[in-house]
C-alpha cells in the first residue's frame, strides 16, 4: 500500500483525512488514487461514462404523454373499477380521458402524445419504462426518493454516489453539477453528499430562480483582475512553500497549495464553457434557442451537452416545478411540453451526431406520475403507483417500451421498476455494482439502493 | 365452480384445525389446491421461497412453513385472506409486493384468495407449526457483544508509572507518555509561547489573539510559563466568546438548524432560543449531567421559578429541531419517523450508539434488540412533539417567557390600556360638549330625518344638515331610525331615544371633525403613540418543545414497517444495561424523566466517556476514540482506554464540569506539545494516534469567517437573538425558487441562520456539518471551492479592504510597520526582516502593475492584495 503522504503528494486536488479513510475502506481491491475525484474504473466495464438527467419537477402525467390507454379514453367519466391506494395525496373522482391525441411513431411504433412532436421524431432512441413506481405521494418525499433512494432520511444523492464510485474525467470542473435545480422539496438534499465526503456533493449552477444564461459556479468570479490575482497567488505560493519547509512534510498543507492552482484553472475554464457563441446558428436552432418559449430550457440542455463533452460525470437539468397539474391539465401540460420538447429532442440529436450518445446515459422523468382519475374537471392528482420515465443512449435498448401499467394507467403491473431498480440499473450501466458500492457511516455500510434494487435486465442492450 | 366454493365456504370456521374430519369438503378443497394453488405457488414462488432459497426466511412449500412464516411474521391465516401476508403480498399491497416485479394475473390472485378463505386445505398438512421462532427482539447477545469495552463499567485507573517523569505536569500526561514509551517514542518539545497562545485562543474562543494579548502572554510566560498559561486559560474560559465557540460544537452534535429542510422547508422561528440556551449553558458551565437531563426532560421536574422553567422547556428543543417529513401522507409513518429521528439523535449524541439501526431488526453488531428500540421509542411515542400529523404537519411550541418577559409584557399591556383609556376619555369629553346642545333639538332632527326619508328625492342629507344647521353625523343616524320606525315618535319616546347610548345621538367617528383643533391634534398624537405601542408589543416567547403525551407502549414494527406489527413491548431502557438502576416507568408517564436520570447515572458506561472523548476530540483534533459518534462494535477502540476512564472519572467527580475538564486537558503537557514533524515518529505512528505531537488543524468555517470580520475591524460581538429574517412556520424566504441570502451580518457565525437544504455557501465550502445529521466530527476537506472563496468571495474582498484601509489610516506606522502589523494580527508573530522586504516588494509590484493598467486607487488595492494573501496563507488558516 502506498504511504499516505506520498499519495497526497501526488494529488492534484487535496482532500481531508475522512475522505481518505472512507476511500481506503471502500476501494479495497480497486486501484486507489490519491485524488478523490480522479477518474477510476468501476467494478466492471461500463457502457455509460456519464449521465444527463432531465428532471421534470412536479410529476408529468404518464397517461397524457407516453402511456397510451385506450380503455381510459373509452371509459371517460366512469368510476375507477378497482381500489385506490390506502394513502393518497388528495381525493380524486372518476376516470378522466386524456385530452391529448396519441399516435405511434418511428420504426419502433412507440406511442407518444401530441404533446411531444419533436421528441416523437427521436422515439427510436428512447427506452421507455412504463412501469415505474415509487413509494411517496408527496413532492418532497418523492423527490428525495428519486434523487437519493430514501424518502425517510437524508441520504447521499445518486450523483454523489456516482462521482464517489467513479471520480470524474475533468479535474478543472466539478464532477457532479445540477443546472438550475429546485430549492423546494428537499432542495440541496437532492444533490447533497450527506455522509459521503463533501467533495462528492453536487455543484449547483444557479437555481430555479436563475435564468440559465446567468447560472454559473459559485465564487467563480470576483473583483480582482486576473493579472493581479496571478501575482497574489504567486506570492501566496511562495509563502506557503516556505511555511512547508518550516513545518516539515504535511500532506494537507501540500494539497492546499495545489488547490489554489486548481481553482485558478477552473476559473479560466468557466467563461469559455459559459460562452456559447462558438455554437453554430443551426445548433442554437436545434435546441430552440431562437424562440422565446424554448430559449431558457434549451440553453440548459445545450449547457448539459457542453458539460458532458468536457467530461462532467453527472449532469442534472431541471425543468422547474411546473408539471403539477391538479387543475388546468390541458393548458399547462401543453405549455410545459412546449418548453421542453424541442430542447430535449435537440439534445438527443446533438449528442447522437457528436457520438456522445454512445457513452452518455440520458434519463427523463418526474418524481411521480398522475392519476388517471380526475381531480376537479381538468386535473390529476399525484400518482407514485405507476408512471413513465425514459432512458436513452449508452447501454439501453433503443426503441423499446418496457413494462406496463393496468388498463387505466394507475398501477404499474408488468415488469415493475422501482426507483431502487432504476438506481441499480444506472449504476450497472456506469460499471458499478449497486451491492458493492458502499460507504461505511455510523457503523453501517450504506448503499444508494439501501437493501433493495435489482438491475432491470430487460432494458440493457 | 360457484357451487363448490359455496359449499366450501360453509366449511370455513372449521378449517385447518379440523382438517381431515370433513372428507367431502376436504376432498374438493384439496382438489382445488392441487389444480389451482399448488401450480401457482410452485411456478411463481418456489424459486425464492422453496427448498433452494428462503428469501426473508420464508418458504411456501408446506402449510406449516406458511403458518410459521418468515421475517415478516406468519404468511397465512387460514380462513382470513385479508389478514394473510401471502394474500396482501400477491395483491401488491403496501407493505409487501410479491412476486416483486410482476403482479400475478387476476385469476391466480383470486384462486389463492379463495383457497385461503376456504381454510387453506393442504394434503397431509401438519397444522402444528413445527418450530416456533424465538419471539422477535429476544435475541441472546454474544459474548463479544456484551464484553465490548464501551459497555464495561468505568474503571478508576491510577496513572501509570513512567520513566523520565520529568515530562508532564498532569496525571493525564503520564498516560500519554507511557504509551509513547511503549513504542519507543518521545513527546514533541513544547510549543513556543506565541504558537501556544494562538492555539489556545482559537481553541477556546474561535478567534485570533490580539497582538497585545500575544505580547503580554509572551512576556508573562518568560517569567512563569505555567502561571501565564493558567491565567490565559481562565481569561478565555470566562470570555462570553467561549460559549459561542463551544456551543457551536454541541450544535453539530444535535443537528441544530433554523429550518426543517426535508420536504417542506418551514422556518423554525424559535429554534434560536435553544441555540442561545446552549451558549449560556457553556458560558455558565452548566454541569453536563444536568445539561443532558434538561435536553431530554427539562420540562418535567418542578422548577424554582418561571425563568428556570422557561429555560428548561427550551432545552427540550433538542428533541424537536430534527428534520421531519412534514408532508407525509401517511400520518402513522410520519410519527414513527419523527420518533426514530429522536431516538437515533439521542443515542448518538449522548451514548455514541446507532440506535436508528434497530428500528427494522436487531442491531447487526451492537447488543440492542428490536424490542429495546420499541421500548425506548414508546417513551417518545408517549411524548408530545407535534400538534398534528396532517399535511403539512405542525410541530408543538410551548410558552417559555421568563418572569421578566412576562412582567415586561404586562407592563406594556397596562401602558397601552392607560393610553386607550386616555383617548376614550378625551373623546368622551369632546363628544359630550358637542352632543349636549344637540339633544335639545331632538325633534328637529327627527322631523328632518323623516322628511329626508319620506321625500327621498331632492336634497341630500348633507344639504339638509347644512340648511338646518344640524350635525350631519347625527342626522344620518336619525335617518336610520326614521327608516326603521316609520311611526311618529312622541315627546317621551323622543327624549328616550335622545338619551339612548345606542340611539341616534350616539358617538360616531365622523364627529371628530367637529372636535376642537387642539383636541384633534392631541388625539392624533395619542393614537400614533398607541399604534407604535401595538407594534412594539412584546410577543410572549414560545419555543419548540415537547410535553408529556398519552402514555402508551408500542408494538414491535416488523422490518420497521408500521403495517406489520408484532408484540407489544413495555417502555424501558435497553436490556444490555440491566445492571444499571432502572426506575420503573409509571404507567401514566412517558418515562422521559426516568430516561434522563438513567442516562446521567454516574455508573452509565457511555454518557461520561462519550462526552470527555468529544472534548478531547475538539481540543486535540482527534478523539481517543476516533469514531466520536460511534462507541459500538464497529466504532474504533480507544487509543488510551485507561486515560479515557481516568478522564471520565475526573469528569464525574468534578460534578460533570465541562470547564474543569477542559482545564485539565489544555493545561497538560500533552496539549502544549508543538506540531513539529519527526521522521522516526512518523514512520511508527503516522496518524499520531499516540499523540507524539500536536495535530495541526485547519480553522473551522466559523473561525475563519469570524476572524475575517475581526481583522477587518468589523466583528460585532452582540450576543443572542435571531438574525433570521423570516416568519415562524412559514416557508423559508426565497422558497420556492430562490436561496435565502441574508447572511450579511458582521455577527459571529453561530448567530447566522442555519437553513437546512440550502446552507450558507461560505460556511458550507469549509465543511460546515450537514445540519440534518448529528455529527461530532466535521470532515476536513481541502478543495478548490475554498480557494475560489478566498480569491473571489465578497466577505474576503470587503474585509481585507477594510483592514487595508485601517492600516493606511494609521499615520503612526510606516509601510514596514504596517507589514509588521499584518503579521502580528493575522499570524500572531512579528514579521522577519526578509518577509517585510518581500512584502514591500510585492506591494510595489502590484502598484505598478495597476498603474500600468491605468487602474485607480492602486495603493489601497495593493495593501488589500497583501491582506488577502495573508488570510489565504496556510500559516493563517492552520493552527499549529
């Protein structure tokens, strides 16, 4: 085993002894690198190198988007012919048919509603899971369950687990970022590292109230001119090296010297990343940056591609809390879909033509779906019992519809996929065994999937 | 088919137990089983619950096995499909879904249900459950578990004999030295006075020593080092800044925050009272046993006076400030989750035990059973923490006003009442003067009013009043009367209504226009006074606190699931500690008070050990037991077990005085060692487990921020209260789409709002503990965002600017003197000659670079650059 100090000396990025202790205990058998964010191999060869998670906060309705239910259309206004769950967030009435027309698209003939005309053209890339289910009927609990696997306790986010497991490929950028995340319903706990070392926490790029144009990394800019800052850092380096000579070897002091140089490089890399003028007009149009309704989310998606290109491990893009149609389903789902449809289709096409889709896993979905029964005249309640998410890209079967809900789209019934299973599968695609990716905290080995989770073999390509 | 079922249904009451006594029905049942049930079980279930595998310790290939069940309890209740786990599971009910990924076709579910309903006939079945598993929670502990060091009584070891006893002032040192000598190591030489005073000052109050304090200490140390040290320690322990520093450590342990976090980030608008209570407890050296008892059950014993009562109620905030799922649709789950959080926090904070693990199953490592857990949880189930468990749920708050506050409030109320009376009196007097003459004109009013009413068209009331010279306000009221009573009023009746307090001559605000100018002015003044008083009326303090609830025992929740409950367990303390005196818990009480007393028994093997170890960790940078929050079998063993017991004994003997314990620690020679590197020692003990030198430590987030304000000359040392600009119980401002951003206060960091789920980025960058978890040990990371903060952060920019400006304004100093001052203030030492030279050169280069780029204000900026480098330097950020 390497001597601890030597390990730290070779580190580009310093870190604390807790992190080290954790890594040493967890990575036994795998190559241990001194830098906790250095890229490292998983448990087995990976199909996906990175994840882009397109999060639709609020809960898009499965029966109005990807889960076509002819019987629901037929039995509009009739009572639900089976029991509702014991715990619901509100009372709902009789069945409510979808106000949106469905059609089959692409070679695969997958059903997509008229809400997503652009996405419908990419349907042969999508692996649609129509049998998702979770355990919590409220936004907060469901968001936390989706992001961390637990709706009961504060636990590390999936992005944190993944960067903990794999490190990240670009040391000049954070390994786990979340663009314009929501601060509600768990807020930072949805991207926090909890008991994992803090280096694995998500870096928020702006938040839900920031326009994507202005969203940037915290503290990345300051009032000091660059030349002056360089002089300050040179002077600081001299002082620190002198001090090190005085104290004798100390890994923490050494890595702190390195951390200033890294910060300086990050600062240099950020404006280039933020500046999208180098993108062609055609690309801008592809993401809908030329239109008012799609500009904001389009830019988020474009930034996601730029981060992905630069090797960021986990990128989350949030379409903020808009999808919660307890009423006004027809208008609001239409407007929400309009904002995201072209940007997402643009992202998939752009990733594909750049060859990035091969090793990028794209995930789309909300924290739950909605009831096929009506809330008021034009609304649906939360429904964690059965809903749709889709995957695209690295390692998943394209053009597949997996699993099914009942005849009306209320409960997942066939090939059910719980959030834990989704997590296990994502880790699997990234080359990580969810049973072996553990971290010891408070006397227990924790996993993203807790004591659950099974890899969904049926969707693997 | 229907007929068969019908005839079988008749058989239900006798099923199972009488199997074999009803041949006809039985035969049909068995046939049904063979054709419709066994194939399903075998195709769908045997793979995981058969001869090969028994997931969840369940097999379903015999009736006996089904009746015995697995981890979740019996799988079958003959005749009662709704109560049978097997059926609940295949229906994909809440607690279990089987097969897990694929719901069975409706027909198979129907068949299995019908079969259970008919009494679960099974050929040649033994209905007797072959082997009753031990009742849950009655696991026998292994020897390794019960013999674990942390559960053994605290011994009172004598300090070991050491060679070369010349080193060491305190018995504590003998324990350290003995271990070092065992390994052939020697303690590092003592740190010099400057290093020592900087270490001690940061350690005890979280701020750098002033240059004057450093110089005084250096001078005094030269004459009498130990006396100087004792004096400095006394001074620092007596400083109010001490409580602010050490309370923050404790707040980490109790996962303190000013908002709920989790799903609904509501404002804990009164949590700060608990925070202030902790600061005061440290400053006044509240005995630790009392401190613990107050946090568990402060509300229960009678208090000497309202102040004490209020303070103790506030202390129970410890149990209330945890993160909660306030929008959980299942109220039973919500309550159990809240209780779990309380049990877990209490276990970790006071005993270093991870009791949360035991919610679902016996502890995998430590000797705690699921019965122990629900026995403890019952105490909190019998305690009221919440007003309700609705969505969004409401936590309980209790009045806590001190006597002084109550008096102040009642004085305020009295003054307001006086003022109101004053106003009323003035009005009455003016009104009296106005109404007196008008009463004589009652008939005129009445007739005019009738005229207005009857001939509604034409003149308005205003015009009538003007023409008749009547008071318009009164006339309007007469008009009301005229509309109500169309009959004529005689003189007697008229006189009566004129004097009626509610009659048409009653007072109305409109009349104030007729008051004298002086009276109007006076009234205006009085009224604005009253409005101001209303605004400033003291709100009687309430605080998040618990009270006694309905005393009740809990049943064991199998696998932690409230949908599958086992047997009831009486409230009690973990069986492991059965040798400790346990007061019986009165059936009418929660048992919290007994729990509090039990926790602080001198013989309790954990409470005192855990706390002295925490203190050691905070002073030395690493605990004698390094896993400060885990003293269980998976925790680390103490490096110096005898020392730990010696300290725990001294702690208890001193009356659980934290300050006395800290004095013992910081006055030891062990504490005063330098941090000097020694290659030989490093090879033997790289982690410094044996304390061959002092651990070099990075400033915590708060110490760094507070020092920046201090160096900028802007630190406001006001104490207590809240800076959180938010309404209690409402969502955190900024929600739903923005961050809470008001942190711009020059107060000490402990007073800044702690927002769960959106923490302050400055503190967070420097490893502020996640306030959702109890945590006695902060991670120490060295990452680029910290460097970015020092390079670009607003606070750094503002405070280094202020610092530079102050230096430049000091006309007694020349530039070399200014550089010297910077070194003294930031690093606690004079600058060496070549350091001054280098700094001056740096200043000059910055200035000319700025001049070259035609930037203004170059001199101040250059000094600011120097100040920024200084607070970024390792020598500043690390305490030796």
